[in-house]
C-alpha cells in the first residue's frame, strides 16, 4: 500500500515553553513547528491557547510519545479520540509517533520501549496502525527509536521491519537521523546501510538532535547536533526527495537564536545536495 505523503518540505523547530514568547511576540524564520501531542490533548487552558496563537503564524506537526503502537493489548480508544479532537482543532500538517510500546493494559511507562523485530510483532504493529489511521482519518508517520538492546528472537533488521510496516499499512516514516546513528553505534551496524534499507519514498520528515557519547550512546536531545550526524544527514537528503527537517532539543534548551543557527546549517546541507544533483 502506497503511503499518502503530504507534499511539504521546509525547516522547523520543536516548540518549547522557553521559546513561547519568541513565537508569540515576533516573526521566527521557520517553516513549521512541532509539538508533543500529549501536552495539548486537553479541552482548554493556556498551553492550548498558546498553540492556537502560534498556529495562526506557522503550520504545526503533532508528535506523540504514548500511542504505544507496539502494544499487544491494542490501542487506547480514549487516547485516539482525544488525539483526533486535537488534530481537528489544530489541523496539523500530519501526526506522528514512535515505533515502540509504552504501556500495558494497566500501566503507562512513559518510556519508548523497544520491540522485537519478529513477524508476530510486525502483525501486531500493522493491526494497530490500521486501527489508529482509521480512528484518526489520516496517515500517521512513525519514527525510528534510538536503541540500546536487541532481542535474541529478532527475525529481521530494524529497517526491514519499517519497510514491511510501511508497505502493509500505508503509513509514512519519520527518519530520526540521530537515532539511526545512535543505534548503529550501539549495535555495530552501518547507519548508511540503515538509510539505504528504508523505503525512502515513504519518508515524510527528518529529525535531528544531539546525544551523549560514551560506550553506550544515549539519545538525550540536550546538546547540539554533532558533526557525524550532520554528515549522515547529508547522506540521507542526497537520496531523498523534498522532506521536512526539524531540530529537536528537549533539555539544556538554549536561546532560540542558537537553534536557528543549527537550522541554517540544515538548509545549507540540503541546498548543497540539490546543487550536486543538478550538476550531476
């Protein structure tokens, strides 16, 4: 099944509380903002009013962290209803979440927990995606998580799982380049092979972020994008069509100007890749 890709390319930032005044008080040179869906899945209040005011200036992407698309217990119907209500109110460019599970029938871990890459897990995920896309009435983009362990039961590589998932459900993909780099370093595979193995025609958006280096690299989103991830981003965009690129920062959040400098670097890399294609 071919994904229903929204034709949109541009450069954006995650909307964080410390930058609300910047977005409300002036013109910020971004093409879109992305917000954590769960922070706004309420009937009213200041955060939702703020988002609606920002939405008057910028397109919005709703990015979730607790759909739990890998849950063996199925999806939370109340969650989907509240997410649909938010989407109808905000009219986002698209809705996204993560390939992971976060809850059991009685408990939400609030962590993006890993899945075994098995045929059985693939069926569960695809059934849940079909349910979620029908409930929301729209295609959903799913992000590759950062990974710190593998399962002995794995029957395929992560990119093979994503490929099969997208083919079966028509979902789109959110390629987190930093997560691909983190997982590749932690598990000893090639991040470029990862990108080459994805169905690139299904990629709707790219995330860029920083991580904490070490024997095990941790995806912390608390620092600038490193040079190795920028290099991988250049490799990816040279192979992709026009997609949206976003800088994520969730901790140690700097002044807005520092993030805009990083976003300009992404613009330059994409422009250079486009010029190289046209010259070839």
